[in-house]
C-alpha cells in the first residue's frame, strides 16, 4: 500500500475532508456564560482559512450538569443561532466544522448541579471534588445511563441544526465516558464494568445513539486515551480492546489521545503543566488545582509524536480510520504518522500557535511549528480574550464579550 500524502482528501463516514489535518478540540475560553462569542467564530474561521480540513469546537456540554465550568458551550436550542454563525464562517473558508460533545461526570467545578452528588461510573470518593467541594460521587443508575445517552443524541441533533459536519464524542481525559473506560474509576459489577470491553459498553451505547440520530448526515468520531498516563489507569492494550468495540459499533474515526485531567494532565500534553497557572491565573480553582498537581508531576520533557508508541498498538488492533494526536508539530512527524498507517493528524497547540501552519506546510514556507510546548496557552483560556499563544498578542477581549449572532 502506498503512503498517502497528508494533503490528499479523506472520507470519514458521510464527510469528505479536503486533506488529513484536523484541529483538535482545545477549550477556547470563548463562551462567557455559555454564549459562543464572535471571538470563537474568528478563532475557528482563521484555522479554516489556514488550511486545516476540519476544526473542532471544544467541550460542548450535552447538558447543564455536563459542563465543567459555567463559561462553556452547552448544546441547547438557544446556542444554535450562535454556532450557525461559526459553521457558516468555517464553511466559507472551505473547511468542515466538528463539535466535541461531552459530559464531565464527576469532573466539574459548577456552582450548582441538579443532583446532590455528581454522577460517574461508580460512587465513592471524588478526587476532582477536593477542589470543587464535592467530595463524593454517585454511580449512575440504568435510568441515568438512558437519559445521558439520549442527551448525547440530542446534542448531536442540535449540532446538525447548527450546521456542523461532524461530532466528536469525548471519551478521554477523565470526563464522564472516560470515567467508564478507566479501571481507576469504573468499579461496577454490572455489564458496564469489568474488563475493557465491559467498561466500553456505555460509551458504545452512547455512540450507537448518536449514530442512530445523525450518523447518515454527520461524521461521528470518538476521542479516546491510548494511555491514561498513571499506574492504575488504562493501558494501550485496553485502548486496543476499546477501539475494537467502537469499530464494531460503527464509529467513523477514532482520535487517539491520552492522559487524564486529575491524575496525569501532563500526559495529555507530553510536557509539564505551566508554572504561570500556579501563580498568576485569576481563576482560584485552576490556580489551586495546578498547584496541587505540580506536587506529583513527574520529570517530563517534550518530544514530538509522544503518543506514537501507544497509538501503534491501537493501529495494529483495528482496520478502521484512526487519527494520530500528540505532539505533531512538523512535516516529518506528519509524514511518520501517515507512514505508520494513521489516516489523519490532529493538532492543538501547533495551530493555536499559528493557524496558518497547514498552508505553510503545503507551500513549503514552514516545515515545523514554532510552538515550544510550554502549555501557557492552557492558562490563557481563563483570560478575557480566551485561549491564545503567549508568544503572540492576546485575542480581542471585546470580540470575546460579543455574542456570535449579535
Ligand atoms: C488550551 C488547550 C485546551 C484544551 N482543551 C481541550 C478540550 O476542551 N477538549 C479536549 O479533548 N482536549 C483539549 N485539549 C487537549 C488537546 O486536544 C490535545 O489533546 C493536546 O493539546 C495534545 O495535542 P497537541 O500536541 O497537538 O497540542 C486542550 C489543549 C490545549 C492546549
Ligand atoms: S503558549 Fe504557544 S508556544 Fe506555548 S504551548 Fe501554547 S501554543 Fe505552544
């Protein structure tokens, strides 16, 4: 089999991508009070204009309890008109738009929840609750599972109404569906727990509902962890089993990520958490949690393509389309991903640093990103202009205060 060029088109489900580059969901900090801003539109428009085939709007909660913070997009009918402005702008630049649909489960810092305790795969002590004050979580009942799966399907329908071309079901990083996949969280004794295939049963049920709701019209992708990055967490061997379950259920593409928000955030990024978050960030929850996390952060130094070793094991286990993610920042890395059988490459920081990077790769004006993997952009999420690279001027705060459809 010849190795495709990353600039070749690629089909995922019903969606034709113009090339193999996808912008990863990376929380933009551009939805004050849940309302998508004009800055959010401009952010994704610029990535589309910069040559990516598809850009992903990060963390769109499927319900109010599914948010982690108040200032996040939530899929409810009022959001559709704002998101329509965004998808129109992306389409005008010739790219596709994907909505990451997700639920935080026990990982949330909301002032109010509709239930006394946050829901998760299993009940007990809630590590994220050390910061949020919600020290205990409750295992989901069959009714909870049913309702939540339907919330994902409803969110996908609203994404379609808003003009999105794809939805990415977030099954990684420690959010609700990841709390099912992780052996460190999921202690259930029913059919939704046990080995990796049992733990994947509820995520697969969500996938099925979403496919039934929108799968003919939209590409339906899943973001999973190839390693959770800590001792009791799921491994690449587990991920290979999960990928098989999702392949059989009919997912159009898997995005291979890793790391966990609470136990191993540095593993998400392949580099240390930013020192600035422990000192300057305004949000006290983030400041405190980052300070605590840095206490057990291992010595870690960034290297390109840092999930390759784990992702290879998933590649070997399934035939379905897979997207490589993690430290892709040069044409050499992108070519390696193609040569190793990955169908697409997903990038976050390289495109936050320079939304034009893909055009520059194509023209030869650049062969690698100038991103230093310092992760300071994670802290920028909480600034008035929202997420941006600290090596560049901050975003327009006024634009970020203005609703997209205003
Ligand atoms: C500022 C920032 C915010 C992020 N927020 C999200 C998010 O909301 N959802 C998600 O799945 N991943 C999120 N991520 C993780 C990225 O999608 C990606 O997994 C990670 O940055 C590694 O990819 P990269 O090496 O291409 O940056 C975020 C990353 C950054 C830098
Ligand atoms: S702040 Fe800029 S250089 Fe640092 S990781 Fe983010 S995008 Fe890269």
